C-alpha cells in the first residue's frame, strides 16, 4: 500500500496521510492528531454504496478505479464520473443524508473511510481542515461543471479527444505514464459519461488510430499527438483522412496534421 500502517490486521492512515492524498496541506495544528482512518478493499465489480443507502461516510480513493452512476427506473445507467487516486466519493449524500448515486469498483480498489461525524467533529477543532475539505468538495464540483460545459459545446470527436487528454493528465499526476495506459472503463461507459453511443466512441477511437493521433490495442491506449487531441474540433471526412504527419491547406502551405485537424 502507498500509505498507512497495520493495526489489528487492517490498514489505517493518519490525518496527515489523508491530507497528502487529497493534495491539501496538513496544518500545524493537526500535526499531533492521533486519529486514524481505516482502509477497506473492494474487488472489481463490487458496489461501494448504492442509491438511497443512508449516508454516513465519505470515501477517499487510495488506489484503483471506480465509476459513479445514476440508475433510472428502467435500470439504465448514466455514468457521472470515474474516480481514481486522490478523489473523494459520497459527497452527494450530505444534503439528504442518503447517497443519490451508486459507486462501483472498475478494478480492485483500496479506499479510506472518512466517517462524516468524525470529520465534522474535527472541523470544529481544526477550522482550517473544514475549509480545506470544502475546497476538495468544490474541486469535484468544478470538475463536473467543466464536463457539463464540454458536453454542450463540443462535437462527439472533440469530447472523446478531451476525455483522453484529461485521463492522460490524471495518470501523469499519479506518477504513471501519460503516453500509454489501460482504460479501466468500457467504451459503453465512456459513451454514457460523454453523452455518446458505444458505436460513436468505438468509431472515433478507430479514426484517431487511423490518422495517427493515438494507438489502440483493445483497452490499451497510446497517446501519439496530445496537442492535436487538445485542439481538435472535428475529424475530416473519412475519404480525406491520411496518416502522414503533414497536410495541405489553402494556398499550398504545409502544416502539422494536428493543426490541420484543429482547423477543420
């Protein structure tokens, strides 16, 4: 495990380790805080919490990958997020004291339990901790707002491109390769998250592979041209696509393929 200590056969983390995982500073007043927070392991496919379950705990991802979903009356899933290391789950349960979404492990996961009563009691003692926790929750909200804005403003191809770039950035922040990584989520789940069909996601990934922006080997993605992915608006028609690194624009000027794609 990346943080924590063994106690009574279980893994625990102290408050400083929790703050480090959330990327917030541990104030000096918390230096001697002896409280420990328990780790719990979940297997791939296990549910961490379900919709309507009474809320009493926040969860912090120490390792692994998850998805949070809404489920309608017909059993259809809408993917809300793909939490990974350093993310907090369960915030949606604070308002009604019941979780309004479901969290499911996409891989074997190690989560730190943060009992809400314990957190609020700590916040009364360490005011700076309370403010920092609000900051963590706000960070999650800003990320969700950015996704909503993206869904309304971008083409299907641009949504997939930005998703890959954001995922690569997250892997880099965790100390992993941003150039080659495995998708823990299915193409159907990516489509649900981006407001696209499975077929559109698969077709777009294949097109990116065809023109050399990425490489695709089942769930393994290699990022070949991150700058082009960041600026891509739409893909050119399939009959005009080519894999070479340069293309012609009006006037005969030769430009990098990424710039050509962004201009289309």
